[in-house]
C-alpha cells in the first residue's frame, strides 16, 4: 500500500487521455479499521480541468488538517490516517465510469527536497539513528527503550544483553487499525544492549548505550520525526531557565482633591504575563546524530519530560532555536548541542 507524508506535497496525476476535459476526485480521510470505517460521504470533493490531457491534484495539505498527535509519557501512540480516493474522468464531454478506490496510508512525516516528488519512508525502523542513548539511573522512571517500528514491515523485536542473549521479545502483529500502524517496541530491562528488528527485508540492529550523569538534571525531548513517529533524545548536561515577561499598561490619574498619594502607581499595569525558556545542553553525541537534531529542529510538535519516580512531568514546548550549526568530530572533537526551548503556554494561567 502506498504511503503519503502529509508534511510534503503528494500529487495524484490522472492518466493522460486524449480529449480529457476534466477529472473529479472523491477523497475519504478517516481513522479506525481500514475500509470498514470509511465514511459514507467523501471528506473532499475536488474537480480539476485538464491541461495537456491530464489533471494533477495535491492532497497532502488537505489530509494534514485531520492529523492529531496526542502524547503521554506512559503510553506512546501514533495514529495514522487512511486516505481512500476514486476519480471520474470527463472525456470529450462525456462522464466516464468512476474508478475503483485507491488506498493510501498517511503519516505525519515529510521528505527532503532532494527526495523528489511524493517522498515515502519505507524502513521498518521509523527513526534515522540506529543507536539510542539512555540514562543509567534507576531513579529515572522514563528510561525504557522505545523503538518506533512500521507494523506492516516489522514482525519481531529481540532485545539482547551485552553477550547477545535475547532477554526480552516483542511480537509485532499485523493490523488494519489506524492507531496500531506505528508500534513502539518497548524493552524494560536495564541490561538491554541492543535490539534486532526482523521482518520484511534485512534485519536492523539498534544499539543501546547507557549514560551516567551524576551532576545535572536529565531532560528528555520527545518529538515527531520525519517518519511521523515519536522519537526522543536526552539532554544530560547543564540547563539554564529564564523568564521573560510582557505587559500592557496605562497612565493612571492619581489626583484626588488637588493632591495625590505618592504610594499609588501612576504607571499602572493592565495585564502582565510571562514565558519560561530553558537552554539545554545535549551532552556528547556521535556525529551521526546530526540528522536527529535536524529533525528535532524541524518538528512541529515537541514535548519535554523531567522528574523521577513516581511521577515524571511532561509539558509541550516549542524549539525556539532558529538555527543549527552541524558539528563534526573533525572540527569539534566532542559534539555537544545547545538547544533553546520555550514552554508552549504562558506562566500565569490565562486560558479563558
């Protein structure tokens, strides 16, 4: 089944037909069980007039309106969208028989410019890096190994210790339900050293490395990566928190009876609120993680988790760093990234 990444354009071009006047398209966007949950009426009805006997539709921007990503630390989940469409051509003024349904799977992912038109991500591993860094502290309650996989391509994930012995096995079932097309294979043991992903194509080995940090508070940023899956990266070094305030004020008349109190504010504040930012330092990562930091910078949805057992705290944040200088071991020796994030809410609750 063809995939669509809704953050990049996806073009549907009808077959070139001599005398083609126009093509109409019915697009059904839905969740649940594929085909069975398809709505009775189309989500979109579009019509395009032919140019050089063909019609092209770009649908990803329409589909993206229906993407919803909810994240909790306890239960990772990603719901893809089913996109079914069918077309009807008008040739020499005569409407033709409607086509059969063509079915697509829509992920909240994207391709790069150099990937060309209609980019797809076809790996069973739904992240770029094949190495994961985790904290070694048992006090951190969210330090489990979580590996995002495509359930259409992955059958089993074997978690192994340093000797290569399998200590945990996760079976990935096939499914036609939208909420389970992306699975997060989870390993709980502190002794996990690697994971082997089996299924369609060559097996993939993901190595796990535990990092000890005794001095600084460890924070985890979870983001939607280019595959449309949740991915995380740990920031283990120094962090700095700042508060920036913004106010609206006015000049108050404090005169009363030809006098005034020197204790009253002439410059009065009508409203005042603030935004909190945190500057994070990643600690030392290999050069291969440049792509991971790139995807985090490009992500539209990011969450930060901090705290230890029994109740880590997760809050939505926005990456406010607007530039990223890619680092290399040759130029920079040890690679540390400094990222600035801002909580995605005002400090004072002003939701009304």
